[in-house]
C-alpha cells in the first residue's frame, strides 16, 4: 500500500461543497470529498446515490449546480472545450461492462486511444498494445473479437485500453458487476496492482464490499445526497452508524427504506380508505 500522504499535500481530485440535481430534483447536496494522489479510493452507496454522477462531473460531462470540482489543481467546471479534452486525455475510464467496440479486435480496441491521441508510429503502438495486454494477462487474446472472449476477459481488455495512455487518474464504474468470483478477484487485484505500478490514482464506484475493502485505501459512503461516512476500510468496519451497518451487512431494515415515499396505495387507486 502507498504511504499516507503528508497533511499539507493538496488532493489530486477534490469535490468541494458540491450541489447537483437532475431536472430540478436534488441528487448531491453539499458533498465534499478529497482523493489524495496515489491512493485507491472507493465511492460506495445504494443505487441512485450519485456515485457515477460524481465521475461524470469529474470528467466534465456534467456541470455542478454549485461548488467546485478540481483535478490536479484545475477547476473542471471552468474549462473550455479544448482544455477539457486535454484534461480528459489524462484520465482513464473503465466503463460498466467494458463498453468495447464490438467491430474491433481486442488489439484494435486497446490501440484505439493511442491512434486517436498520439502520433506514434505503428511499430511503437503495436509494442505498447502488447505490453498493456500482457499486463492484464491477455496478450494471447490480441487477435480475438470481443464476442469471442468472456465477460471477465472483456473487462480486462477494457482495463488495458483504459491504461493505454498511462493516465495519472483511473476511474472505474462498477468494475465488478456481473463477474464470477474468480474474475471479480482478478479485476480487483489488477486495479490495485496497476494503480501502484503506474503511480496512478484510482476512483472506484462499486457496491461490492469484500473485494473493495481489500484494495481501497479509503472509502466514501454516499446516501441521501451526502457523504454519510468516510474512512479506511477498517474504520468503516468498526463504525456503529446505522447506515454503514445496513450497507455493509445488506440488511433489509435500516435508514434506507425499500419503498420510496408515496401516498397510500388506496388513495392512488381511488379506493375508499
């Protein structure tokens, strides 16, 4: 694990007093969280709690209603188009379920960002692609099409593509979804290993508690539009907060209710009460 950052080291990624909503419906309210350089930080919480929205705000796909989103000292929300595109080249993204180009081979999927954003000769692109595929254990699958690899292998191909440009920031949107236990453990190990080998910083959006707690330096738990808990995995395991306990143990009863608030069903159906 990387050493703890010095107290006066500025965060690599920060969300400060962030407010955001969709179509007038508030989703994030006064969210503040900081990601130190070199760490693996997990964003966890129930579905619809705003985890993926934070990644979209960081990538500049969305703009905050209030507050500030910063990446390596730059105010993402204040950037123009060209500066934002340049910033995104320093970010690698592993989308949920991989999002590979189905008409391109494994090799061509990984080569795509190198061809799109560099002027490297084909011989160098070939060597880089094979090195990235080797890092995720799939150099032998370079000639295959996405339809010819398993879900777990496809996720590893997508990971090789995400690190093709050696970005200092890696973002993962539900990287463990739909994977068998072996593939899940493999992807989790790669996230930690590649983060440390590349000297990168990683933000992982996930629901998976055991694998995430095994690799994360710190965890932020979102709920009701805010940060309800934050700390190292050990600190969250020791928490007595009802929301934390309900999330970690998957309890049906707790602060998070199954039913969304609504009038009595008899009223909606026009039945006598």
